[in-house]
C-alpha cells in the first residue's frame, strides 16, 4: 500500500491515494472520499494502478477560497491527467465524481483509454417538473438513508457512533457538495447535448436498488453515449462499490482487460 501523495496544481494541494500496479485507473469519488480501508480498493489494485484523488473541500482536504465550481474541479483533474506519467488512463467516476468524469470525457477523450460511470449524476433526463435526482439536502435523513442503500441496516453509516474527526469530515463532504453542485442541483443543463462527443469505450454501472438516481436514469445516461454498455449490479443501491465490492470489481476489471 502506498501512502497518500500531494500534487500542487495552480494553488491547489491535491491529495491522491495510489495503490496497486498495472494499467492506470483514475477514480473520482462521489459523496465522500474513498475509504483507504475499503475492500474494493485492494480488489481493483490487484489488477490496476488505482489513482484516487480527494476533491478539495471533501474529507480533510484543503480547498482554496476561490475554488468553488464544478469546472474548477474538472479543470483541476484535466491538469492532473497531464501531470500523470501515462499517455492514457481509464477514468472512473462514482456519483458526483461520475459527473466530473463525464465532463472530462466530453472535452478530453484523447487522454482516456476507457470511461466508467457508476451511479453518475450530471444531467437532466426528465421534464422540468420531474426530479431525476433525490434532493439529499432537503429530504428527511431517514429517507435519504433508505434510498441510498439496498441494505441500509448493514451498510449505512451510524453517525451516532462516529468519532468527532469522522463527523467533521462528513460535515465537510456535505458543505463541499452543496458549494460545488447546489445550483443547478447536481447537473449541468448543457452536458446532455455534448455526451455524444465521448469517443472511448464506456461502461455505465448502476446499483439496481439505487433510489438517489434510479436505474432508468442510468439507462438514459448510457443511451446518450455512443456504444456505451449499461449493466446493473443486483443487491446494491447508490454505492455498489461498497455493498457489492467483489461483483463491482469483477465488472470493472473485466472491462479494463477487454
């Protein structure tokens, strides 16, 4: 296991977790940074070099005061790709990170080998009055918990049992997500138009029980990307990489090795 690294880019100190060896797999996290102890990391690292940055402002990662839009993140990660010692990488985005990955693939397919979107947000597929993405800030916490997991009793975090340090990180995650993605809520109205520009093999993975962004949204997302393959992971909600880590890793590795 490698310790977290720091990369200084345009006034931003980017924390990066690296693990494993093999073809490079850049992973952009979702509502919270990847847990360094998460089983999925070792499962993926057995077949790839996993490169997982923490978005500035999430967890305990620093964020400059004037760094506060999705496009700050997109440009930061495009610059990160330029700094990595690889001609091309596979880019994987989870949830909010899927939005970032899709934006990057639209504008920078030449640096990508493949693209993997996992329960991604980022677009509007229904009419103006139909919500596509659950409002996690204005929905009762118990309902968010229920809709986030296939088996919340087993997998949902117990905030009452968390240490203070973990609670601070959780609060920072919510603050940062709100800062970057509140208005418009978790999507870019223009992104849907440009998804057909993505010119790399794409796998769209979705938890069959996801109630944050339902599988019908994932199918619509996949249908906008030429040649994309859509796959469901059973017995998983919005975080299949956690609830079904072995199945998730198998699907990702199979796609990497194609």
